[in-house]
């Protein structure tokens, strides 16, 4: 016996009668996810994420920066590459239409804004990426090379880091962004010499005057612009990108870089604790750079890392032995992933390799897998004779007195 026809209507559904007594209902589904330009939900944990501006860095940290989190960049010794990553982060905010907040104690935020790299057209960027992947994945398309038979069957190493789906934009570091494009984004700046009076009497606090004024300024922007969600939204939602340059340096009035036992040891950590609380309750994402190589007390640097969600360190070869080492001739430094957050999951997304290196090409900054030659003899053969003679001199006292400066060691 056929079941009787149900004539009850479903709220929020559309009723479409068919032949006979059968009735089908089509649900009117509306996505409740926050739709903000330049964002997307993470595949691992569903968290809303934004791009750092460097696609390879997004791949390394699990797809991008989660909204409400803080990224720590340990600066290289000359603060050239860490400053470039901060510019990438801000440039991505300009292209996506996000609001910016730039704070610095050395360079004026307006000068940093004028140095943002210019975005590359989508068709040019996609063509370059496809050409790069073709060169990596298609060895037959390259010029044939005669190599040793024992290396022919080794698996090909793909050094490029890229996800299957496109997220973020590409930039040309050899050109700066147009002034018209920069003016389309609302930017709030904080320059410490202008914000902090010379003679100011403040109450005793665990934070120094510079950090306290910076935290109040960030809190005022979040509340005034409605990023905290407490005020009624009369306009579409947006993201606030906060870029803080070189916190912990002496220019911020901090002495953790000058003494092993500083008097304000908890000043920076207290500021990061308050900043993290502001980010958690707002549509904001922050990037902070810290000169970790100048901080003498490693326990303080460990607490700074724990108070940030994601932490990476840049080790540049500039001025070091790695700059002349033939093994690293294709790279400008190493990248170390110190910490990745656990958001809405028990296990975080970790990169498939820990050996990462970065290099600055003529126009782009990229992060790749560190791939060394399979046989060190190939590298030694590229050394010139003076280097071999110098090596022989260093080894002669311990390996025998028969070795001279211009002769190879005989074992």
C-alpha cells in the first residue's frame, strides 16, 4: 500500500510537486561563512585564513595565516629579508582591499608603505609558475646532459613549494606599487617618535611606555573600525592586517637586546599577551618581526615564541661562510619553522620537509626545498686549486707531514 501524500510544508524549503503523490523538496541553503575578499576557510581545520603574500610560505605554514593569530618572524642579521616578508604581507592586504596598521620605531610607516612591491598580472604569474613546474617535472624537455650512470635512476627532487589551489598573489620586488593602488586602502600608522612624548610620566607597569602606547593604538583602531564585532555592521566585513617592525630592539625602549638580565624582561612578553588577546576577539591578523640574534637571554626568546601562534626564523648567508659555500650557491639563506599553531584540531599541519631555503630572484622571493648534490665529489671538483691547497695546509698537521700545499693527500 502506497504511503499517503504529506501536504505539510517545510520552513525555508521550496515545494515542487511531481506526478502522482510523490513530492520533492528543494532546500534553500545559504552559506553562513563570512565572505571576505582575500580569505578562505582552511582545508585542515576550517579556520578563516589569509595569504602572507608569499605562496611558498603559505604552503609551509599550512595554507596561510589564520585570522586572529600572530606570526613571528625572527629577523636575519641585516634585516633585509625579514623586512621584505613584512612588505609582502602588507602588499597582499592592499591588493585584497584589507585595512592596514603599520608600526615602527626606526623607519616611518609611510616610507614602508611606499616600498611595497608591485603585483604581477595573473596571466603572467600563472605562465611563469607553469613554466617552472614544467621544467621541474619534465626532465626530457631540458637539455640532455651526460651524467654518471649511478645517478640516472635517482628520483627527481621537486624543490618548488606550491599548493594545488591558487591562493594569494605574486609580486615583483624590482618595482614598487603604484600610488593610486596604495591610496585605495585605509592605513593606520604608528611611529614611536611621534606618538611618545619625550617627557611623559606614566604609572609603573610591566610594559614600557612604547609598548603600552602601541597596544592602546591597536585597540582603538579595532574598536573604531568595527573589527571586534561589538558594534553593528553597517558595511561589509573586512580584515585588519597589523605589521609590527623590529619589536624588542633598543629603539622601542627595550633592553632585552642589550643585557643578559634586563630590567624589563617581561615588557615584550606582556605586550604580546595583550596583542594576542585582541587578535583572538577580532577580524585581525598580525605579523611581528623580532631581532632574535641580538637577544642574549634565550629564555626570553623562548617565551616570545610561545606567545605567538606561528614562528619562523630567517638565517641569511650574507657576511657568513655560507655565502661562499658552493653547496649553498643557489640560495641566499635558510628558513626554519619554529612553531605552527594547533587550531580546532589535535594535530597541526607540518611541512613534509624540514630542510628549507630561500632565495631572492631578480623579481621574486621564493622558498624551496634544500637540495644538495648527491655526491660531494661533484662539489669538490668545482673548487679551484687555491682552495684545495688551503684545505691541504689545514689537514697536513693531523694527517701526516708528507702533504704539501700544492699536492693532494695520499691515503
